[in-house]
């Protein structure tokens, strides 16, 4: 059995940074993810006047319930969607003019539903170039609150940003959602808000957030379930392999741990205890049809091992993967076809037929960390796979190639 120490969750770290910055007092985050995305978020907080002190294994954030500690700042969000979507909402609760920009990749990704909602709440927000995209300027004067309707069918991060803003408003927020993708990520948000002292509840399709503010404390970041998916998939793919990830068990916040249920359906042996998850190969993988709307970040992981199943693998309801770091549906299809695998796609689905991927092939990563990490799993049984941009894993797991390489060499 191989035990893998997975870095902290990107999703949890980003939310914890927002909540700590908004809280009364100093918060210590234990085992935060250290990656380009989270470093960019912390850097953004620093630009906004929040004090962030980083040491190995722990980050300390001095909260400012009244908002940013400056009346003007320029924030560069790098490639980080959480940075680009959460920090403008945090800044809106303060007073001043705050300008946000991001990488070319992040500029392409949509913000419209979030910025429209902030405007409905009275926030003076202006896009610098293309409406609904970065760059943007927030002319903040606090947020009164109230009721609004939100379409979060493209990204649950729009809803998360508004939910986390709620306790900082004068009157609280009532958010009615018309559509919602990746709902388990919202459950992470709600649990973490409550851990920081917020009063938030759901009534049908409406989320009600009281204007309680937040309280600082000690918060431990759990391992990243999306990152763990590559090691779980690798164990399921290779006869005789078994991997255990400690820190991800029945009480885990992250919905992406449900990826192991997909592996179980395909024939892997899966054990989830209170504090760890183990996946063992049974020597075979079955084809299946699966709806991955709620765990769409793990769609590329499944696509990467799908050719080794004994029947077609059809992944449905993943339209939102087309507006991630790249169009992940097309990127997976393109690279599998390069490997000689038969693939068909539709607006929100991909179907992958059994086949033996053949190299040598250079994977077109499109600068997307998840494409690299997923096809690294394919490479375990396909000699000759290389990547045109292997370094883009720095976004969430800078040490991926060393750790995964060591895992691959372990009997």
C-alpha cells in the first residue's frame, strides 16, 4: 500500500483566506495549499491592505471586518478564478477604488453573473474592456444588502462570492438561485462560513445570510480531493496497486471525493473511513455512463483512464468544463484522439471508447493544470507521453511531477 500526503485543498484555502480577512481578530490557517493560485490570493489580500504572514505549514491573517486597509489598490489575480471572483466581492464591502486585472487566460473566463449581481446590490462596478470579464474597477462604499436572483449555472463561484459577502453587508442577503452547477462546492462554502461564525441557511432555492460578520480562529485545511483523484485513478488503473490518502474521509467537506464512487462503479475496491480513503485495483475497469455535474473538475481524470475500460465511458452534464482554464471537453477529446482513441462529444458530454492509447504523443495542455495531471495517469500505461507545458501544474500542485513520479516508481 502507498500512502500519499496530498497538499491542502485549493477551494478550502481560498475560502479560508477570504473568511479570515473578513473576520474580527487574527486567524491561523494550518496546512494551506502553497501554489500559484493561493499565493496570488494572498498577494491580492496584501495589495488590499490585509496583513498576511506566511510560514511553513501555517498562514496568519489579521482580519479587517470594515474592509480593505487602503482606499485604493491594484490587484493582479494571475490565473486564479477564486482570486478573480472572490476578491472583488470582498473589496465591495469596504470603501475606496479597487482595480482588478488577470492573466489572458483568466480574462477569457466569465464574470458576468457575479458582477451583475453586485451592481444590483448597488455596487459601482465597471468593466475596463469586455463586459462581464476582467479587468474591472470596484468603487466601493459598503454594501447595504437585500434580495437578488442569481444564475450560477456556469460557475458556483458566483454564488460563493456573494454568500461570503453576505455577513459583511448592513442588512444581510437573500439569494435565490435559478440554476446551480457544482453544488458540493457551495456546501463547502456554507460549512466554512458557519465555522467562522456566520448565520446562513437554505430555504428551497433561496440562501439567507444574516449580517453577523465573522470571528477569527484556528482553521485546518483538508487535503485537496481533486488532486487526490489522480492518485486514486492511478491505483484503479494499475493491477495490484493500492493508495491511501489520509485526511480525506467521511467528514470531508469536498464533494470531489465522490470521484471514488465513480471508480467503485467501474470495478475498483474503495474504502472510506472516518479519516482516510483507500482505492485498490481489482485488475479491471468497466465502462459506464455517469453524470459529473457536481464533480466536473474530475471529468478529465476519468477521461484519461476511460480508454482502459472494457466498454464505452460516457460523461454527461459537464457543459461548465468548457469555460474552465480551457475548454476541457475539447482538450480531452483532442488529446485522446492524438493517442488513437475513438471519442465523440456534444455540448455537455463526452463518450470515450475502449482502446489502447499509443505514443509517442505530446499532450496539448492549453496551459491547464488538470489536463497535465490527468494525462500523467494515462502515461502510466502509455509510454512516450510528454507535455507541451508541464509547468502549468504550479497553479495547484507545484511539486506534482516529483510526487507522482515517485508514486509511479513505487511497486
